[in-house]
């Protein structure tokens, strides 16, 4: 797959996470600056962590004007159309699930491109996918989904692995990112709809 394709995958994931961050901040009644900060951190936080880990300096999320424009656009869209967006059931979780698939694919691809290490690429694909959401939840005083019994990071693992299968020509490189995005996001959305959860350790009474 060429650079342009994965660049658009990254931008779509950024938009989805920026929307989820903005909606989460609006639900917490933050002012416009607070909404922008949460949106930006949600959209770019995981990618910044990934880029630091692979030695890609400065991190793309901090210097690429496209990310800033996407975040600003997302904040304005959420501000003007929040009633429409909030009609969705759990809109923050919906956009988060969409972004999860795109970032798991892109994160694994970029990490593998820079390092050539499959294990690290899978790990950083997961970090790219869940990092921004963790930061969003922490800043809005919510227990991060990845730390609860919800199927969240598990879906990102599947997406990152599928992408790595494509990077190593085990499956079609052209098909791999689409499968990674579709399956990762679908697992997350289906787990929310049908309340699939990982087992938890019960507290002893």
C-alpha cells in the first residue's frame, strides 16, 4: 500500500477520535478551550506516544497542520451539531470504536515501517489505538475503558495483528488494512451492543 492511502487512514482515525474527545468534553460541560484540548489529546495522544517510541521526531501529531485543522473542525462540528450527534446511543463510544480500527491499522503499519519488528509493531498499533482514549478518559475523570472488562484493547490487538499479516505478505497487503479496520471496529461495536466483556476478577466478600 502506498503512503497516501495510509495517510488518509490516519486522518480518518484522527477525525473519529477528535469527535469522540470533543463529545466527551462537552458532556463534562468544559469550556471551548477545554473541549479543544480534550479533542486534540484524544486524536493525537496515542500517535505521539508511538512516534516517541519509534524515534520519529518531532512526533507528527505536534507538527502536522492537518491534525490541528481536523481537531478544530471536529470541535466546531460538535458545537453546532451536538444535538444531532448526541441522538446516537453513546456517541463518544461510537466514534471511539471507528477511530480504534483506523488507528490500530495505521499505528501497526507505521511502527513496522520504522522498526521492521512485528512484536513492537503490534504493541505500538495497540498504543496508537487506545492511547488517546485513555488520556481522554483520565482527563474527564472516567475509568479508562482499556482498564475495565470491556473489549477494547483486545479489538485493537486483532486489528494490529491483521495489519502485520499484510505487512509480511501472509495475506494481501492491499486487503489487510481494510480487514483490520473493519474487524477491529466491528468487534468493539458488537461488544458494546451485545455487552460482551472480558472476565473480571471478582472481589472476595
